[in-house]
C-alpha cells in the first residue's frame, strides 16, 4: 500500500535519520550529495569541508533535502523537504557542531566519544543549517492494496 506520511511521521523520519541527501545547483547543474546530519527544531545541521558542496551552498542557498528509511523495496518511508541554507559562524556554528557531534558520537564508537570535547575549537570546515520551509513524505508497506 502506498500513502502519504502525516506531519508527525515526517518529523519522526527526519529526527531518526543520520544520512540524508542535499540537492542543490552547482554552476547551474543539479548536484546531489549524501551528508551526515542532525535534525533539530525544524532545521537540518551539517558540516562540510571546502569542496563542491560548500561552493554550491555558497552560490545559492535554496536546497532540497531527502532522507529515507528502506527495509526492502516494498517497505520504505521517504521525506523530501525544501529550505534555505545558512553558513554558521561563532556561537551558532559551535552549537550546530555540538548538535551534530552529539547525534553522531554513539554511531562512531567509544574512541570518538572519549575524545569529544564539545568546544568546536579548532574543528576545521564549515557548519551549515538548513531551515526547512516545506516537508512532505511518502511510504509503501507490503500490505495488499484494497
């Protein structure tokens, strides 16, 4: 059975996910890249080193964000959202980085968690926030269609 996710399920998928995809324009061409992220209070936070993704986000902050949860080809959930990217600095960047590190630390193992200092000081790269303005979701279950 195919269907639309209700708003609470859309929020749950965004909260539970760890890897999503950003779609943007890079030099006038569509560009889609996987990212590790954390979802917090309606925003996606991520981190980028210099490269094509960061250049694209600097050129045009309008993005599409996608995350999915696939059990098999007949059982999946997918969320697509649209928003605007902000490159963070100072306190906002440290807070965004800490949100991201808190989310990823349990998945990176005890060695990472033991060395995780929460200061963000000296951490290379750029922290970005995507303020989501529109969200939609779909699902399929292996249940028979009526």
